[in-house]
C-alpha cells in the first residue's frame, strides 16, 4: 500500500454523490458504510449532514442524537453532535429538547463553563430564568473575572422582574471593566425594555446621561418614550441628538421613524421618513421604510410623490 491507507470505494462514491447534490444516493452508501463499520463515528456524522442537506431534518436529528449519546460516554467530550443539536433545536424551537440535551451535557461535564453557558441560555429561552440564575451564579463562582457572565446573570434577573438584583449583577461587570460602563448599562436597559420594564430602562439610561451625553443615549430614550406613548418627549430627545451630531440627522430621523412605525404611528412616521429623505435623497433605506408605512395606511401615493420629487420614478 506504499504507506497510504486505501480509501473505501463506497466512501469515495458517497462523497462524489454528496458534492453533486445526490443526497439520497449518498445516504444509501453511508448507511452501508455504517453497517460495515458500526463504531466509526465519522460515517454517522457524514450521514447526518447528508440527511440535513437533503432536507431530511428528522433523520439528521436522529443521527446527531445517536452521536451525542456516544459523546456522553467519552472522557473527552468532543461536542460535535451536541453543538449541532443545540443549533437545530434553536432553529426549530424545540426548547424542551434543547434544555434536555444541555442538562445531560452538563451532567456529564459539570465544570465545563461553555456547556454551563449553553444550559443557562437554554433555560432563558425556555422561560426558566430562575434556573438560569443558578447556572450563571455557578459560572461566576468558577470564573469571577468573566464579565459576560454577570451580564447573563443580570438579564436572568430582569426576566424574573428583579431589576435591583439585575443592576447589582451588571454593577459587577462595570467594576471589572469601568471603561465600558455605558455599554453595560445600555445593554441592561435594552434587556429591561424587551422584558416590558420600559420605566426601569428609562431610569437606567438617564443615569447614564449623567456621565456621558452620547447622542445614541438620547435616541435610546426617545425609543422608550415612543413605547410609553410619550411621543412629544421622544421628539425633544431626537432634536437634542440631532443638535449634537447634525451630520447624522438622516440616520437619526430614520431611526425615530422606525420607532413610530413599530408603535403603529405610521402617519407621524411618514413625516420623519420624508425628513430623512431630504437629508440624503439617494439613500434607498429611507424610501424602503417610507414605502412600508405608506402601504400600512393605504397611502402609496405619498411615496410615489416623494420618489417623483427626487426624480426616481
């Protein structure tokens, strides 16, 4: 053999069929290879991908689950099948199965920070923030300098409605990296806003403004005021941001228009999109958002008029 391992002809043909897009035919050959070499994980992994790429998602999942069962028995946890199961379960919304596979992986490797992170995320996605808190607290005790863990912990507290505890967790992140204080607290404010705690988000952002008059903070606050139905205050904040950075007026106007559109205030949003267009008549995104709001209220004539004014019809 001159030092070279002979390649199984079935494997060679299976790879060629796979590359040519003949997934069913390739799958048949991989199944035969597995029958002849049942302990060879690479053939089972290849079959899983052929099933996946051929649109047979259930069969692919079955292969990945079988590989995962094997991974759990190894002292060194490779995690290839685990990673794919996590990704696929997230894609198809199988949250119970996602939690199960993450719990089993952590049971097999209880001190693996990466697996613990996956489990905490699975608990959050599955609506179990209290369980996620326990996981993130364990991670923080294992690695007290892991800044991102305190952010995860804070987000879990937010999901539980424990805003003060969330602020305490984010405060630990700030203590570790004080130069990123604004980044951390805007992240916390966004978590609060998404959880329906807009008032808390507003307070957090106003606290940030004591240290930094960043125009993006004014825009974040403007978005929250729109959500709270305080559009006039949002408009005032938008004007402040534009005064600070007039060169970005179009971007700011477009962003505020999107916030109004999201709140269903399309007529007002149209006014802001039109203002954005005036700052840069060649920006296609402004017209796209303008058209969406016009369509939402049956006023396609408005976008047609604006396009005509700018010689784009």
